[in-house]
């Protein structure tokens, strides 16, 4: 059985909240998605559940999704998965906007990083994740589909009532339209876990996003 623990993390104790997800099975195998900040809060949950964290997965390279990365990797001795197009972002302030959020760029050893491509599989015990490359918010943004749960972790590609902004480094509105069509055509009536705000059924999200896109003259599938 695969379990999901959602942590709402304050970025440097500001009003900016990022969702971090811990996935684990009954044998305590685990991975962490987007360790945004508040390392102690993540650590306490891992310790409470007595988890063996094998991988940390970043949905993209913005600092508000990796603020606790270095400490978490050191604590768990885990590897880091990130799409190949966003690897350099986590090391450069001008790409990840770390200093704007009072965070630091990553200093982890590059040997710890595993580069992802579209359709890659990440297996951790009973956890079966499929990588879906969804550029738009960043060039290397990904969503993660968990087969056993039939649920989707969408990062900053898709929120409960909107889609991710496309005006930051490596963002592209045209790519976002393509990525949204890719998700909407494949998935129906499943729960999505976004990088910010609340979870949702994708069918409800589709209605909101289609309305927003229609205001821009774009029709989604």
C-alpha cells in the first residue's frame, strides 16, 4: 500500500506556502517530493514514521521547492531526481530566485543528482512513479503519476484552480498549453496534488483552467 503525507511548509516563515509530499509504503520505503523549506518539520515526519528515504524528487528547479534539499540529502543519504533541463537552476540564484525568497542555492555534490527524462520510471518499494515532462512553468517541469494510487503530483504545472506562471526563467506559455493538453487528454477523475494550495479532482481543475485559457483565446482539449 502506498501512503501520502502532505506537509505545508512556510518559506522562511513568510506567507508563501509550498506543499511537500512524502510517499511511503508499508515496508517504510519512501521518497520526498519538493522539500521546500523547514527541514526540521520534514525530518520530524520522517523520524515519526521511521522511513527509509531513498530519493528526493524535485518537480522543477525553483528555490521554493528545494529550500531544505541539502540538509535532507545529508540526513537521509538519498539521491536527487530532477529533469535534465532544470538541473542548473538549483545551483544558480538568477535561475531559481533563491535570494528573493531568503533561501540559498544548492551546494550538494552533483554525483547525487539523477537526471530525468519524459516517461522515466521511479520505483521505491511499492511506489511506482512515472515522470511526465510538462514544460511551461520551467523548461524542466515535471508531473509524477503514481500508478497504485492513480493520483498525480503536479508541481507548479497545475493547481486546483489555475496553472503555473510562465513569465519566469525558462518559462513558456506555448509550452504550458501543450503540457496542459497532454495532461487533460490523458487524465480524468483523479486526484491531483499541486505544489501550492489544496488538492483537487482534475475534472474540477479542468473547468477552471479551460475558463482561464479561453480568456486568452486558447481552447484546451
